[in-house]
C-alpha cells in the first residue's frame, strides 16, 4: 500500500488561492476565515488549532504553548513535551480580531452554533475550501505539504526546523532521541517570521473587512 499525498497546491498557485480566500465567494462566517488564516500561518495540525484556549498564549514571550495531550499533536503516551509556536506580528493582527469576537470565552475559536463541541470543528477549514472551489486541489492537511516543500525550496530553511515546527517528533527516534531535548526555538521563530511575511507577500490579507477599524 502506497500512501497518496493529500491534495496540495504548487507555490505558483498560492497567490490565487489566497485571493480566493479573501474574496470569500461562499460568504463564510468571519470566524471561519480567521481560523483558516491562523491555520495557514501557524504550521500545526488543524485539530490543535481549532481547540486553542486563551490560557495557552504566553504573550510576554510571544509563544503559543500547546499542552502535549491536545488532540492533533499526536504525542505518544509518555512523550510529555508541549508544542511551542512562536507568535509572529502577523498572527498578532489575527489575535486582536479574535479577542474582539471571543476574548471572553475559554476557546479562541468558540462556536455558539456547535451542538457537539464548544469550538469550531476540525472540518471547518476543509468545508470552507470546498465551498470556494478547492475541493480535490487543497485540503487542510495538504497545507503541511505546502509548508514543508516551499519552506525548503523557497525560504531555504533546514527541513529539520520545519519538521519540528509542524509538530513532527522524528528527532526523538533512535538512541540519540533519548538525549535530544533541544527546542531549536530561535531557528523555528526565524522560520515562522519568514513564513508569515511570505504569505502576506503572496497576498494574504490579515484584517477582515467587517472588522476593519477595530
């Protein structure tokens, strides 16, 4: 059995993709669009992003600290490392808008319409991509292919740095893994800053139209 990669776009298709997200032909809810953009910037699995809690933000150190038991991190039992996501200036623009919407809630992406879970579903982004015409071309998990491939090819970042940032724990395998407790946080922060600015350069708009002037 050979695994097929999840649908993902080439780098040259990204500007049109980001423009389509901004045009929002499906008239999707502003929280859905903010979730999508935060996901594209953050480089971690969608289920972890959907369940973000405000108390996980360490704004003093510009870090998002995700507990190891969080769904989507796929940490094995006993592998107790928290996952750290450096917060970039671009993320802060999204965070400011999210605070206006859900600042008083437990969950960053709290949803009042969901009957089963208190926050947006991990399928929210895939449904959004479907509605704007990208079904079979790009899905949420496939974005990890975009991050990894173009982080190496376009930004020339070491693949180990990107692998750690998207939540892989391959560096913990083998005998050396028993001794490697490095975070490589400075390098990961540099990558995240580059990645955020590159997405804006490619056309990502950070401020939602109906929230302009906040």
